[in-house]
C-alpha cells in the first residue's frame, strides 16, 4: 500500500500551470451581461496532466478494494467485478448515446435493456421488471410507493403502517417514512426467524405492507416465509422483498414464488457491477400482478413491429412516475447485462451454490478456531454472524477491534455492529469468487487475533498499525467540522490560484 | 465455471469440514415446495470472446449520430486519463469508505471533490453527491422544508422554465410528503422568469423557491432580482445550476445580497459520458449553518491516534444506517465512481480549462444561431442564453427532427412535447466538441428537412 501521498491536489497547484492538452482553443469573451458574470475564478486546482495523474494514482493506492484484498463485508456482496463488464459497457457506441436519442438510433441499447429486464424477471419469478431505480434505496422507495399507489387506487387509505423486522437495513424504515408511512417494528425470534406471534399481533386494517429481506440480515433463510405471506396478505397488506441478499438464492428460490408482490435487486451486489467507492448502484425492481399498473417510467417494451421503445407517462397513466432525469443508470445496467450473459443459466445457479458453500465452510472453520456463531444450529446462507460477546466480556476484544486488526493482516473487515440485535457482531460474506486458500488465510488471521487478544490486547486496541492512518477521532472531526479545504492566509501558491482569473 | 475458482478437490474437502454430503444439502432449510424451476428463459453462458462480439454489434447498432441534444445531458470532451484512473481497481472495486483507515484514497478524493464543488457554486459545504440532478433537486426541496421552520405551508415556488422532467421527478419522490409545488410562469417573449411574476405570491406563506440558471430553455435568469425577492421574505432559495456554466456565471453563493441557501445540479458535464442517461451524479452544496439538514454522505478532515491528519465520513447521525426512520433521507449511496471521474476531470481542466470550455460552448451555440438566422430560423426567445437555445422550426418539429436524425444528425429536443405553447420549437445545444464543419452540417440538414 502506498502511503507516501499526503498532500491535497490543491497543494500541488501552481498558478499558471494547467493540463494544456485538455482545453479547447480560446474563444472571444462572451457577451454575458456583467451582473450575471462570475467576479473571481472558482479556485480549481492548477496542475499539469502528470501532476493530476500521479496524485490520483497514488491516492488510489491508499484504498482497500476487491481487486487488491479479500473484502468479506456482510450484506454487501463484494465479489469479483469482471473487467469485461467494464470495457464492454464503455464501448463508444454506448458511451456516446444521448438519453433522448430517437428510437431509430436506440435499438441496440433498448434491445439489450429489454433482454436484461427479461432475464431479471426470470431469475426472480416476478411478472415484470423496471430498470429505472438508481440504487437499492431508490428501488425500495419505488416498491413502497407502488404499494401506496395500489392501496390509494382502491380507496383503501386507512393503511398507514409498514411493518419492518428489527433486523432490517436502516434504509427500510427510512424509505417507509419517505413514502408517508409510519413504521412498526417486530422482533426476530431466538433462531433468527421473524417472530410470528408478534407479526400476527402487528397486522390489521392499518397494515399497508411488510418489508422483508430473505435470507434475512442475520444470515439465515426465513423458513416460514409462506406463512408470513399468508398472514400479511390476509390482513390486506402487501409484501416487499429487499433483494440485498439475493446472491444467496439465485436460481434456487425465487421471491415471486415466495409470495412477494414487489422486490428490489441490488445489481451492484448480486450482478457484480462495481461498488465504485460508494456508488453508482442500480436498484432494479421486480413487480407482481397487482402492482403492474403502477410501475415507474420510462420502461422498455416491444413496439409491436419487431423493435423496442420506451413507455412513458402517457402510456402508463397509473404510474408512480419518474425517478431520475432519464432511465436510471444505464452504464451500470449494461455491466449487469454482460455479467448475466457470461454466467448464463447454469452459472446463475452456481453463484448461490458456491456463495453458500464458502459461507458455510468459513463459518465451520471459524467455529473450530474458537469463535461463536450467533446462530450455530442454523445453516449459513451466503453470510453468517460471529458474535464476540464472550470475548468482549473476558478480554475486552470487541467486534470493532477485530475489524481494525484484520486490516493489519491485509483483509478488509466484515460488517460490524449490524444487524443491531446481535451484540458485538461481525457479519461475514465471503462470496463465491474467493478460493479456499483465501478463506483459510482469513481463518488463520482471525485465529491469530484471538490468540493475541489473550496476551497483548493493547496492540489490538491501538490497531491498525500497518495502514496510512491509525484510528481516527471521529467525535472531534464532527465537532470541528472541516468539509472543504481553505488555503491558509500565508499560502502564496493558493492565493495566486484564486486570483489567476481568466476571461 | 465463470469466476468461481473451486476445484473438485476443494469442494470435497470443504463439504467434509462442514459435515455435509453435497452442496445441495446446504439448502435444506428452504421449503421443498419453494424450489425454483430451471431458468429456461436465461440463455447459455457466453465466454468473454462471445460476449465481446455481441456487445460490439449492439453498440454499433445505434449509429453514433452527430449530437446537438442537451436538455439535461451534455456532450463534452473528457480527458483520457479521467476514466483510466477512475476505473483502477482500487477505486472501481472498493466499497463505501466506512473503514476509514483502509479507504483514505476515496475519502481524500471526496474531500477534494467537496472543496471543488463548493468553490464552483460559491458555497461553504458540499455532500459526497446524490444520484443525479433531478433527484438532488427533490432532496433539496425536502431539505429546504426542514431548514425553514418558520413556514407552515410547505408551499414551494417552482419556475415553469425548470426542466420539466425535474419537475416530474420531484412530484414522484416527494409526492407523499404534503408539499405543494406552485408554478411561476415564464415570459413568453424573453423566456425568462420575471420578478413581476412573483407578485402574485407576495403575501403567501412560501416555504422555499427554486431558481434555475440557466433555465431549461438555456436562458439566463435575473438571479439577483429573484433571490432578492425571496430574501425580503426570508424564503430559502434553491439554485439549480449547470456546473460548466459556473466558470462564467455568478455562482449561487453570490446571488442577491446573501446568496442562495442550497445549490444543486447535474454533475454529468464534469467528466461523465452521455451513456444513455447515467450513471451521472447530483451535486448539492449549502451554507455551513444548514449542513446538519443536508442529506447524503459528507467527508470531513480528522486526526488519528498519532495526530496524523486524514479523512472520515462525518455527521453520520443524519443518515439512515444510524437514524433509521428519523434520517434526513433514505439515501445511502453516493455516485462515488462518477465523482472520482469528476474530481480528476476538474483537476485536469482547472479554472482556465473550464472557462475555455464554457466560452467555447457559448461561442459555438451563438455561431449556430447566427448561421441559422441567415436561413430564416430564429431563436424563439429574446433573452440572453448560454449554450442551449430554443429554435423556432416553424412547425412539425418532430417530423423535421426525425428527418435530420435519418441523415445522421440529432438536431435537438422537441419542446412541444412538454410545452404546447412552444409547439414547433427545438432546444439545441452546441458544446465545445463541435467544429465549423459540424455547424455547416446542421444548417444543411435543417434546410433539407424543411424542404422535404
């Protein structure tokens, strides 16, 4: 890991320097009236092309990533992102297509998107698929907004509540609120399944729906899903499927067959589009019979003459509307398409099989190494939870400590402190693309940390030691908020940059 | 097995350690009746050579026409280094920087991005980005409602000359939150939003006001006059701006006497290719006093245990993973990879490069207007414009546009689709990517389409 880059790009700036080859030729000054014009230059960096390339290349080397480290972050599905997905989505014909190009100049793109919709429909068992949502949370919004549109259209306006298990992702309750609903939380039972008694008590004429993740965020398959569907449907509510964990069941079980009315998929998890340091994602939504009229626009459909077109508001009068300026994140959708075509029918099922094999193997080995599983009597799905409750009490070794010390061993940390209901938890998701040797090395590192905690907890508590930085004081950072760089008064280069106005 | 490394021996020994007879056994908690049928609708897998051939054919189908459409997505030159660096595995395949010590590359880059976009918009604080310009505006409306505790109406003034798709996206995203959008009409001669049009609301309880600069027709608004009207009434102002235009135009932070409260916009012109509409990114900046009401991730400078500086995600108590149902938004993503590209793009261009791009766009658009005027095709509005212009095609815009498309040139966006009063008008955009020959082609195609 390169730790030498300590300057900001602004500190590499020198007034009068620029990446000359990138600027268009000079044009006459504009006739924009003075009162509408900018008075001083913005203060962007003034650097040569090599300065910029070197700075951002060096910065990249201060990141952990799938391409460089094992990244077993639970609930995030950090699998290998095949390079072909990137290079093929970046073919000039795709990059240069304007989103408002007429259908006559869009058939290659639209056909590809239509086929993606069809493949996602098949693998989820839903009736139709929308590619419009730009991320998982927007897919959730889309789903819950459709549930609301469905009830509203029936004049069923007393349904004010969305039921959410306590193990749910934070986006679930936040989404319900954005759709104008109230949230009712129900507990998980001691085996990791939804507490059915609590569910029966919670449902009623006020129930708009339930948001469920299956396999759930505690890393087990919700065995009584059919009964849950029955309870909620009989109360007049609908079922929303959070597809965060779809990787575990791809081709094995389909949300549509489990009774869900609407689902979102994180294409950046299951279908291996890159996480990109926090986005862009894509939250395609699958829809059951009841919600078809409310699907968002635009939507790709056949034009009846052998071609494809986009359905818009006029074609779908009951649509919940439009989620983005155009149609979601097509560059991400193209990557997912390439991935799915490369896997094919057989490969799709193998994803679930080997993700599950790796998780169960890793869980067994960690257990053998002395760690406690949160649900030892259950099968792991594509992920599982280790709880350090015992160690935290005995030696002071917390989940956060293990996470930081793992970084020193060259492994990214699992997800820590989520789900909230398991104390001192590590949510571990190895994915199907990791080899047995990598998993074994991870177990070895974990065992090493456990042994170290018995005789040198201080070294662990003060870790990481081998990274560009040690642990940060986040409280102080939030207090003395610094979210944008300001050149100090004595910084001559910076001052020159700010006054070096052109035009 | 594509992307799965397991050998037969691996599988056997792993199952043995687990204590299972087969991989199938690992799925024994799933009720038998729920097991999926074979996925017959999904084709057989392709190897990389096969999929490459297929995608090349698909990409070539759409013909790469000469493009003069803008309307929210703008074709600009992107330095080769931008995406070569942005798609380095360390950026491309990293997750959200929750483990700060292992994510200093992404975190520092976002801090630099926040600095650049704050400076460009003349504001004090930026988040790490939102999905796109339209959804950023919807989030800005929600934020303004949170900021303005004095107002009880949740009534927001929206210019009729705002991108109509943005208007629809706001309707979708905040339609269930009791917010009323009130349209302020534009002047049909100038294309501007006149300050006088606000008089109708002089005594109303208004919660926030949106100003678009330039507006959807490319026309420059009297931002000081509009902001001044809002300031007199203590109404928060949301500026919707084009980032390239800000190299030349007064930034929202300087509008009126105190500046706008929130600035948002589509970040795509800063290094994201057209790519059929995404991924792009929405930017959002504000004044420091409003920062706790801002949605999305924010990176701040911090010190580590050794006193060494670095960067962390900060103010996370606003966000869904902590606050759940009380969060400022359900958003958890930012458009990290596109922001990576935009940060490299802005660094590469600098003030001078971005100014030159903006001036070239302005000059090329005005040059096209001049050439077309000589042929009798005139701008629909009289107001000053930046790099987009509403051209009066004299009727049947859709037919003329399709005829020009068939000749390999996308001449603009049909304004009559959203504005019946502008039937026959086309919104055209000429960026720095177009040369003299391209403009001549436009004029020729236009004349041919008219004659047909």
